[in-house]
């Protein structure tokens, strides 16, 4: 039970960081880091897929409520939660015996970096493509996806490093 309380505490901390700080910083109008995605990555690996998607839906819905973007973050989170088990099957050496969260310690640095990169890029692609809802300014949208993904990736790696060393 204490693992779930710790997880809920991390999510609330990420939510406050996202809503109170990162959502108010729009660097160059292109960079919008979404650190709440780390909460989906930290879900226990043995959690059933339907539960992961339900939690992803809830996380996205909370973000949509605060960002006034109906369904956009929810779609990105559901996609990330859906892809997470598939990515785990590719990047985790022994996924059947692994317990707990997907962390650098659990799957190794290289596998964690690659899995996180794919998850962040897919999430951001869904969010920004739905937000634009057109291919008219595809170059601008692609630049938003790439720059925001890079900053989100850096923040999440920083959080993972802090979590690992505490």
C-alpha cells in the first residue's frame, strides 16, 4: 500500500509542477515540457494493461481540466499507457519476472533512455498533432514536437536521477 501512496505523492508533485510552473513557461512559443508523463512510466510493470490505460486516462483528464484542452492530453496519455507494455517487452530483459516500476536500475541506462525517448516522442506527437489538427503548419508542429520532447526528456531524466539518488 505504501508504494501506491508514494506513487500518488509523486503524481501530485508532478501535477503541481506542471500546472503551476511549466504550463506558464512558453519558451519561444515552441517548448512545452510535459513532465506528468513520468507518472505513466513509473506505474508497476505487473499492472494489467486495462488498469494502465485507465490510470493514463485519469492522468490525461486531470491535465485536460487544468490546461483547458478537452481530450488532448488524455489521448496522449492513453496512447502512452497503451504503448508502455509493448515497449517494455522490447526493452526489458526479463519482463515476466520484473516487479515494480520501470526505472534505470530495473532495466539499465541504455534501455531506459530508448524506452523513454519513444514514449515521450509518441505522447508529444499525439498531443501536438491533435492541438494543431491540421497539416497546414506541419513544420512548426514538428518543431514543437521535437523541442518539447527534448525538454520533457531532459526533465524526466533529471527527476529519475534525483529519485535514484534519494
